[in-house]
């Protein structure tokens, strides 16, 4: 069995990305807001647009800290951000939902989201995704690297130099793979499960436009 070891450079890379990921949290905690009050479908829709907008700004700031990202072609940087914004938003929502909360809070939060105005057909796939992320019990380094791998997806629309993005993504995947082996030694398939979530994430993100269009306003 080969000894898996994270190099000094990979350690430094992971620290930069994790610190940036933790620094760029959403300003006010939306989970707390949703637990405090019940909002109308219109208010929830507005809250979602506000959260999604601030999340995009957070995402732009975060990508500036991904070593090598700013060396990519400028237009490719924009194509990667545009292509990953919705996935990053659902991934962050899943991580917010999976956070350890006082008992009973997650159930209330789930109920508030179920009743927020999202149409029925999207509720199940969305919560299936949230729960499958929760079951992974990711450490924060894994969360930060998974978001980074999602942003550095070479086959987004309009990306010109896919090789350059692929090289960056490979670098991140190598660190993430080693981290998974070290963090979850009993589960050799953990890394593969983690990447499988990205497929589920992409599918969920295809519903995004329809989810907004079908928001049940009273
Ligand atoms: O604010 C949210 N997510 C943000 C976005 C940025 C980063 C942080 C979280 C929302 C929220 C807006 C108010 C109503 C109720 C939902 N949220 C969502 C969500 C629901 C639907 C959508 N849709 C996307 C297109 C159509 N629907 N996106 C996110 N899941 C959540 C899970 C939580 F634990 C949770 F706490 C909130 C969550």
C-alpha cells in the first residue's frame, strides 16, 4: 500500500484555499434568519435573490485566492465564474444545511425551505442532494477544495484554453484525493463518492432557471 503524503506545497495550497473559503462566508447567516421568522413566498424569493447576489460577489473574491486562477485568460476566468456560480450556490446551501445545529433546528429549517415557495417537483432532488452532502461529513478543507474543483471545471461554455483550466483542476484534485485518503482511511471510496456529488450538483443546477420561474407567489 503506497504511503499517501501531502507535500509542503500542497499543504500551503490547501491553507490558502481553506482560509479564503472561510473568510468569504455569506455576510448575515441566512439559516439563522430562516429559523427566526417565517416569510411569505415573495419575501423568500427576494431573500434568495439577495443571498445569491452576495454569493456571487463572495465567489469572485474567493477565486482571486485560488493560486493560478488570475494567471488564466481573463475571459476564461469570467466563463468559469459564470459557469460555476449556480453550482457553487447550491453547494454552499448544502453545506449551510448540513452544519451541526441544536436539535430540532435542521427540521425547522427544512420545513421553512419546503414552504418557501419552491415548487414541489424540485424540493425532493434538492434535499436529496443536501442530505447526500451531509452524509459525507466533509471537513472544511474538503469543502473548500470541492468548491475550487467545481469552479475549475474545464468544459464550461466559452472556455478557450481548457488545458490550462484542466491543469489547475488536476492540481486541486490531487490534493483533495490525498486529503480524502488521510481523513477517511476506512473509506477508500470516499474520494469517488465526493466527485459523484458534483454530478448530482450539475443536474440540480440545470433546474435552477425553472425553479425560479415556478416559484409559487401568492
Ligand atoms: O438563501 C438561500 N441560500 C443561500 C444561497 C447563497 C449561499 C448561502 C445559502 C436559500 C433560501 C432562500 C430563501 C428561501 C429559502 C431558501 N437556500 C436554499 C436554496 C433554495 C432554492 C434555491 N433556488 C435556486 C433557484 C431556485 N431556487 N437556491 C437555494 N437552500 C438552502 C439551504 C439552507 F440550509 C439555507 F439556510 C438556505 C437555503
